[in-house]
């Protein structure tokens, strides 16, 4: 009787969806009557929830071997997943280096602090500033924000940005997401929140030199007076 029930269920599932691939039930048919339901349920679950290619790609990427450079310049071979866990435990960031490991050809990462990450790139073109513009700004402030930061913590960071801009400090922002790119949407959400904060209810700053490198988004915010002076200088040069 139970075997007939299994055959009926298999026929119905095959009729409703040709893409549903259920493993054959030789073991279920040959098993004892008490074990047949458990075997059928397990096989049915495996058929309904197959792994996607995206899941497999993410898993392989996290398990790939990399060359990791510690802060004391010690070199080790580990997986990307373990390197991420180590960086999180030590409150550090993983910086992907452009050049691969010469000996092995593996991708190279380095453990760095937030300040080292922000200092990784220069301001690029337009980095030179006039003496007048420099005089309008005080020392720079740096702020590191995780892409998965809760709204309450993000609100606190936004208040700091407002306070620093009002005191004529330039603010350097680093938004860190996961290496596999899963946090890209959250990172853009934080960027938009910062843009709204410095524009409403009144404009107090301007975002410049925005750039994205791997899982990181970096940009500077200059206070309003300094931004206006920079634009005026550009007009004069034209």
C-alpha cells in the first residue's frame, strides 16, 4: 500500500513540473516500512531546494586560497573566509592588493587599519589646493562605516559628520562591505543617507573624489565654504 502511495505521489509531481528532479527511490522501496517516510521526505526536500550556481560560486570564492600579509608583514596562506574572520576579530580591514603573489599566483590581501585604508589612495587629480582654500579648512576627520551598520549607529555617525563640517573639518569616509559583494545595496543606502544629511535642511558640505575599490567605497566631504571657494577658483582658471 505504501509503495502504491509513493508511486502516485511521484507521478503527480512529474506531471506538475518536469523540472523537478526527485532522486530514484530504490532505497525507499527496499527499506523497511517505518523508514520509507523519512527517506522520501529527505529526498523530496533535496529535490525542492537545489543549490544554485550563485551559491556554489560564493562558496568556492570564500574557500579559495589566498596570500595574507599581516600588520607585522608576516605572510601566510589561508582561505578568504578565514581571513575575513580574522579581520573581524581584530577590528581590521582586508585590502586586496593589485599584484598577485609572484611565487604562487594567488590573490594577495593585507590586514590594515581604518586609517591605513583611508590613506591608501591619494586624492588624485585636483589634489593640489590653493592657500586660500586650505585656510578655510581645519584638520581632516576620518570615519569608517560598516555596510551592515544598524540605523541607530548610522544616525550617530551622521551627527558626527554634521558637527565636523560645521567646524570646517574635511571628512574622509570609508564604507566597508563584504568581499563577495553581498553588501553593495547597503553601501549605496549609506551613501544616499550621507548625501541627504549634508544637503537637507541646508547644504553644509559637498562630496568629492568618490571612488570604489573592491568592496570599499571612499569619498571626501568638504565643508560648504571650502566647496564654494574651490568652485570659484575653477571658474577663474577657466
